[in-house]
C-alpha cells in the first residue's frame, strides 16, 4: 500500500584486485569505482501496482530488488517509499516483505512460528498474531500445515508458506525474487494463476523479479525489461510485446523468438515500405504515421516479424524447413532462409497434411517491426 | 560353483572372527583400566596392599564416605569449583565462538580475510606459551584464586570458532539471515533466535568437548589457584601424588580418582550419540 519511487539509482560493486588484473570478462560497464551493476534506474511504481523486472541473468534485476529491500546499499540515487527517502533506512524499518527464491524458511520453526515471527518481534498480542496468521493461512490454503516444520512440506507448500510469511503483516511493498523458479513446470503455472488472485485479494504494491518472460507477461501490470544494468523498456505487457523499444526487447519478449531480417526501409512521401531482396511489403498506415512523425528517412534497417505472423502461402520468400516441432494446436517449423534460421508457427489443421519442406513465407505490413541498423532502437518510437 | 561359494563363506567367517577379536582386544585395552579403578575403589587399604584382583571388594560405600569427608582434600568443594569453571567455559566458548563465526561468515567488511587468518593463526600458538603472560597479568592485578579468570579466556577459542565457521558454511544460507532482517529483527535477535537454534547440533558437540577439556584442565588452574577452597579436582588429584603413600588410605585415593572422572564418563555415556552426529555433521550436506 505504497508508492515506490527510484530516482537515478545506481549500484556499483567495487572490483576486486585480482579481477582487475585478469580483466575478467563482463558485459557490465566497468568504471574507476568498479563494476556498474545497475545504471540510472528511474521508475515511479504506483500504489497497488504489480511491477515485474525481467531480463537475462546478470542484468541487475535482483540487485535492484535487493536495493529496494535494503539488503544492498544504494551507491547513487534516491529511493522513496510512500514519499519518504529510504536510502539509509535499515530493512527492518522499511515495512517491506520479501519472498526469496530459496524460500528461506526458518528450518527450526513450524509453519505457524515462521509466519508469526515478524509479528512476535513487533510484540503484538498473542491472539492478534493467531488471528492474522490464520487469516493469511486461509488465503493460501495452508492452515492444515501450521504445526509442521518446513522439512515436512513439498516445494509448492513451502512456497506458499514463504508467501504467507510475507503477507501476514500487511507490508507496504511486497518484493518477490524469482519465487516460482524452484517449482516444476506444472506447479509453476498453477502458482502463477494463484499469485494473480492473491494480488487482487491483498491489494498491495508488488515488485517481482523473474527471468521468465511468460511470467512477466502474465503477471505484470507493467514490465521493466533490463539488460546489462540498463533499463531497456518500461511498459504494459501489450506495449512491450507490440511495440518493443529495441531489438533486445523484441527478441527477449515472446516465444519462440522474433525473426530478424536485414533489409531496406523505403520512404515515398508519407508511405513506407520494407524491402527484403525483391520482396516489398508496404507498412500499415499507423506504422507509417509514427515513422513519419519521427522523420525517419529511407535507410538500411533490421526488421522483425514474430513467428506466428509469418504466413506460409503461395508467394513470398523461399525457405527450406529443417525440423518441424509438433506442439499440439500448432507446429513450430525451423527453416533456413538465405542461410539464416527462421521459426514459423503454423496452425494444426487436423488430418490435412501438406508438404512442408519448401515453403514460401509472407508477412503483413502491420506486423513488421523496424529497428535502426546502428543501435537497434525501434524507429517507430524514436530514441 | 558350490565349492567356490563354500570357500568364500568360510573365508568370510574367518575374517569376521579376526576382526571381532581385534575390536574386542582394543575395547579391553580401553576399558580394563576403568574396570580396575572401580574394583580398587571398592577395596580397603589392606586388600590393596596385597596386590590386585578382578573381584570387587565390599568397601565401596565406606571409601566413598571417607573420600567425601576428607578434611585435607575437599573433593566436594573441588567438584563444585570444577563444575563452575567447566560449565562456564563451555557456555562462553560455544556462544562467543558461534557469534564470532557468524560475524565473519555473514558480514562483509574490510580486513575480513585478515581477521579470519589471524584467528586461525592464534590456533597455532600453544596455551603454554601465552600462559606466561596471562599468569603474570593475573597475579599483577590480584586475580589469582578467582574462578572467573579461568572462564574468561575461553571466550577466545580459535579451534571452536573454526568448527562453527565450517558448520555455518555448510548449513546456513544467507537468505535466511536476510529474511529475518526483512521480517524486522535486529542483528542480535536474528543471531539468538534464528541462527543459534540452527547451530544447535554444533553447539552441543563443542559444549561437551569444552566442558570435558575444562574439567580435566590442570595447567592453568595449577598456576592460578593456590587457596584450598578454590582448587579444582585435577589439582586435588595431583596433591595426592605428593602425599606419603604409606600413610594414605589407597581405597580412598582410588575413590578420589573415580569421582574426578565421573562427570566425564557420564557426559560420554549419555551424549555419545550427539557427539558422533556432530563430528560427522557438515561432511554430508543434507
């Protein structure tokens, strides 16, 4: 129940002497002060918003979360929770709760004691503690395990206890650090749905870290995509998916990955078209309008088309299918197009079998994403 | 095939007999002297002069009473003193070693590595070397004949620290510490309520070891304790040696020795399970 504001937050880890000598390879920027794990992080998280930080490992998402929690010091910048500056406040005084990837349950305490621990420290009366713990246990359906030790619980149950421990004291902000990544695939899907329900019930601000873009898309009100310490894009799942800010976001969000081609963007007045070899596709009016607003001229570009937007038909680009993966309702075709790997999703048409070795691929003008060839930014959005 | 099996089973039987024989012999070596001690403690002085036997005598209670009420060597007083020193040392050693190990394991600070290396280096210095300075210091400030002077140095126990550190490394994920911080507990509360219970097995083992070590310690108490009402059991036993044997009731002497080792035996008999558990813990991550 609070707003969280990060202003120019930077995290620099001092570099060890031996790493300096070895010139240890890292994608992160290295300055005189050390390795920059998080660069100029700016975001206003609204009250009751579900924010998901997503990115590949080592992108700084967990570090950002730990800075909000107070487990890592903020090197530069300011962190506000509910309008109060929190940089120097100890984690215990920030009124936040956190769910860890490893659950981090206290092994010597029962589920009840685990959940009651934070309330006991606040010296709440016993009956109030009991009421609150039972309330949280009911939400998570773990009431029957209250006097068990964590050892005697399954992974999914431990996860629930960890969440229960976090929500029991009604924190201002709930932080979750890859809470589902230790669960098996089926349980993960189930817990994901339950997290959404939970968010509706407890009505609190949630900051959630994951490397799984499906989790990010399904859970987040807004998604923060990060790479090498830099924010790549902040937006709703729709925005991030439909208007990726650059080639990294376009490639990271959505499975299978977006296909990229090297081609030419041609401007004729207010209309734009994308040419790949001899195959020319006119861009939709909306796209053309945004490109024109940014004064984009004819140039070489990288353009991307998602696998489900490539159409197998009578005309288009020639490709040779190497492998076909049957996924149930659809098939994923892995093809070679001019020596490059391309993935195409074709719907499953039941008994109907067609020869899928040499195919022709086409795409519509409203489904093409054009990126600058130099720095990969989306030309529709501008820098 | 059948023949081969028969030979193999005979070989196995012979091997087993051999192994058990060796184990029994080793047990005999270890336990025989304790047995003899108990036998001797139950015999009169006269019986003892005549040589040794394996059959217990009937003087056990009498010897016990004599030993307990002896005026020159006050064994009950000694046992109380020893117990105070041993229990105090055991508690201080384990608690503060655990605290130090926790500090070095959990916190990142400059010179952390140096601190660790320094503590390990102290482990290499024998007590006898540092004792010279310690005894001088104690006498200079008039701290001889005070039991707490024997307890206080046990706070710094590098070997126990090392054990605790290894144990923490194997059993305590840092996430748990962080979870506790976020749950709102201060650093001390985290240590006392979360970390100490997790370290219980390690603490139990080290408590036993340091209790026994302090109980049996002769070196420092002998240098520091001169008043008879402050003496611990090992010093009293040592006094027996300087006494004139011909005048002494040997049954009583054996009873003294039996009383001196009694707490140690009790500790091992009742806690051997957790001693073994503690020695092997940490080797297998569970």
